[in-house]
C-alpha cells in the first residue's frame, strides 16, 4: 500500500510538471492508433505498446510512468504515443474503457487500470467457466459489459466520473472494437512487435527493451 501511495503521489506530481511552453503532461490527443501525450513539436516521439492484461506492462507503469512524465514529457522534449495491443477480449474491454470519452481523461484512466491490474486480473484468472463463456461468446458489446460487471469495472469507472450510460456507450461501440483490433495488426506488421511492453523511438523499434530500466538507458543516450 505504501508503495502504491508513493507511486500515486509521483504520478500526480507528473501531471502538474511545467514545460517551457506549458503543462505538456496535460496535452493529450487521440492519434491514428493510440493516444499522444506531450508537446506536439517534440523532437523525440516514444511509442509505447502495451497490453492491459500483461503484468510486465503494469510493472512498467508503476516503475517508469512517473519519471517518464516528470523528466521527459513534462519538459516538452519528448512526446509519448501509447498504443494498446489487443491480445484477448479482456484487453479489448479495458482498452475501450481507458479510451472512453474525453481524450484528456485517457492517461489517468490508463494509470488507474495499470496500477490496479493485480486486483482485477486476479478476479479474471479465477473466473468460473460460465463467466468466461459470457465474456467470449455472442454479441461483442454484451460480452464486454459482462466483463465489466464481473470484474468491477463499472464501479472503477464511476470513481473516475463516468455514468453507467457513458460506460455502456463506450463498451458497446463495435466499430471502435474493430478499429482497435485492426490497429494491433497494423502495429505488429509495421513494428514487428513480439511482446509487451515494447517501445519505438521516432518509428524505430527498440530491440530487447521491455522494462523501465532498459528504456531509461536508451533515453539517456538521447538527452
């Protein structure tokens, strides 16, 4: 719990970090395949490929997200492009929730699901056969709402200011679901992604970089 609170405090600090031209951490736009955070004119673009059901991705968020926000994005010298890799139906449901509504809410939604992953992923791993059947068969929007009900996502999103109507609308967007799957396929083909988290700098995939420590070493060669 203490570790979680320290991480939350660092992350909160990151969002008020001042860049030379403004609060770059609060500059969030929806890109073609993900969400872009930071100075649009930054010389360096870091692309982060994540899966919400990937424990290593949650570890990266806990260890690296705050220093990345404070030392690189907040200063305006780096723009972060977060792209979701859809590995399964649970990944898809969580991605649709993190991207629900105003793009300005995305990064905090992302952080919330990553830092609480251990709790909700444990529920998913201990699901009954009947629950899994509800999550993986039939109409996609109905299945995603079943996931949200069984894993407590409605309550989580309500603490973020979303109404049940808002949540259902986001989970029911089948066109969005298809786009997210297509984006994953395109990223695999373009970047050769073989696991998550993975990273690219200015469009070049970083080989064997899957942790904050390894990524920080790469960033330190640039700045």
